[in-house]
C-alpha cells in the first residue's frame, strides 16, 4: 500500500518517525503542518535514493502482528502510591519492576509543560516521569536508534509507546536481534491536535501572566469523602504565576471541553481515522489500557475508584513477564471477549467527524479558546450528571459490594 512518502496523503502517516531515524543522510526531517501534526519532509539534495525510508514506512511494510492466544489480566498494583501516580491501575510500573534486573534500559514518554517526547532511563527509580498518559503525540527523537544501540550492546530493553510507535520501532530494527526486547503499547484511539492545548495555554497566560507548568490529564483527585476518582478523568493544569504562587485548575471530564471536542473526533491526527492498529492483532508483546467496564463485569477489581488496568499479553514473551508482574498486583485473568466489548480501539478506528474541517478552521483562526469551546463543546445534560455523580460507577459498585457481603 502506498504511504505518505509516495502520495503525500496525510491520512497515511502515523508520525512514527521510523523513516527519519533510518535515513543515513538525515535527508528527512519532521515538520509541523498548520494543524500542529508532524510529518517527514524530504530534502531532495541530501537524498541518495537508498529506499530505506520506504522499507520502514508502516503503510508500505506492516510489521508482524500477533493475534491469537492472548492472555488477559485485569487489576491494579498493590502499592497505593504508585497506583495513584499511574493513569490506570499501574500495570506499567508492575511490568517494569518485573523486567528490570541489573542490565536494562526503559523507554517511555515524558513531558514538561506542553512538550512530550520519548526518552530512556537506566534506573527504575526514575520511572515516575514515564507514568501518566500525556494526550499529545510524543516526539521520538533518536529513541529507535538508541534502542538499537542498547540491544546491540547486550542490554535488555523495554520500549513503551503507542501502537504506531512500537510498530515504527519494529520496522526500524529490522534484522537487529530482538531477543532482549520487550515492547509495551498503550491501547490508543488517537492523538489530538496540539493547537488546542496551545490556545488553552494562551488564554491562561492572558489571565494569570504565566505559561502552563504541567498538565496531568488523568489526575485521580480526592473527593470530599477522601476517595479517588479515576473514571472522572480529571485534567489538572498547574500554572506557576509571577509571585511564585501556583494556580491549579481541575476539571472533571464532563465539564472539560478538551475531552468533549477530542472524543467527538473533531481534532485527531488524520491517520487516527484510518489507523490499521485498532484491531485485535497487535505488534507489541503487551497492550495496556484502562479497565473500562470494570464496574459492570468485574466490580471486584474497581478497588474504590483508584484506577484499574487492563493488560493483554499478545506473545509468549509478554505472557511470561505479565504473569510475573501479577505478583505485585491485585486482580485475576479475564475473558478476552468481555474486555473487547469495552475496548473500541481494539475493534475499529475512530470515525472522522464530518465537521472536523470546520472545527479545524476555527482552531487555526484567531478565535480564542473560550469562543471555540462555546461553539463546539456542549454542556453536560442533567441526565448525564445524574448518571455520573448520583448514580455513578462508584455508587453501583458500592451497592454491589453490600449485596455480596458475606
Ligand atoms: C495517547 C493515548 C491514548 C490512549 N487511549 C486509550 C484508550 O482509548 N483506551 C484505553 O483503555 N487506554 C488508552 N490509553 C492508555 C491508558 O491511558 C494508560 O496509558 C494505560 O492504561 C497504562 O496505564 P498504567 O496505569 O499501566 O501506567 P502509567 O504508568 O500511567 O503508563 C504510562 C505509559 O504510557 C506511555 N505514554 C504516556 N504518554 C504517552 C504518549 N503521549 N505517547 C506514547 N506513550 C505514552 C508511557 O511511556 C508509559 O508506558 C491511551 C494512552 C495514550 C498515551
């Protein structure tokens, strides 16, 4: 299948950066388009037509994917502090812990302010920077080259990222011996345009005179009863003001236009609407996600709303690590058919909203974020608020636990 490098169709470039990193002449460079998404741009003067970029393009050569014989686990890490700091139930940290001996390297996405990029650590004490989902496509830098270097020097490498990034790595590595490589992907339904969050930052700068210091897209919060709120998907933005005081803004998902607009599929990367990785066949050894639907089919794993993980081993290698990691988690095996019902990104890619073009025009215009939100994000209905705050998942699990008390 022809990809972006051939026909410049933006729907056919995941932005995985494998082509940029494989180029021996540095003839390809990632550049942002007017929607804020990054694409490889070729400097024809440097190109020697070696064809390597085409060989690693995921559209032209899809890496092997693993379909059958999955092992599925649901649950959460026993260490409550790590669980709180993780997006879901902390399965990623449990897996890293199991993987590490005395000769390892871990790759993941870290962030500062609005920037998100891939880097590596050689001491698992520094794992905190990779925890938490950053809902923006990370820049890969030289991470594939570095992973190859470490594998060739005999280190164990754990590489985490989105399915297209893991596939980009696999395509890049080609004949490199991968016995010491473990790949861990997040189950992903797409990445949003960075323009939105930049506009949001501009409006905060106008109000408070300072830029965003950090964004926690999945802050678990504390309710007035002291429990956490994993499935409220609270976005917590911290702005450091001139007088060194911190301004913290927290918004539950249903009051947050960012979530509303993104999940209406108005601002995802074009390739996310055609993503070939949203199937049960995966490239990574292990797939990680939120255990959505937990309150319905396995309420015993809800664990007071502190976050629950879904971990799927797609290969024997993945299964053996996951089985060991279970030692530091509460949980049990699940049926893949049950899990699949609540995991859209494992069945089908998202559909492009027919109004995406109109929305992107507004986002690219001088319109400020408040006007964009007023125009494009709806307020939650009374029915929705009732379903979430009065008769929500937590209340249902509470009733279930009383009913089943021995
Ligand atoms: C863009 C994106 C979309 C997602 N969509 C879904 C979804 O639709 N359904 C679902 O069930 N789960 C989704 N997830 C996965 C989920 O949010 C958690 O990341 C996952 O469950 C792991 O959580 P954890 O508690 O085990 O560990 P954590 O410690 O929180 O794990 C964080 C992991 O995510 C990686 N990561 C964080 N940000 C990025 C990034 N920008 N790019 C690449 N890797 C990143 C880190 O390297 C690390 O491996 C998505 C994650 C991302 C980053």
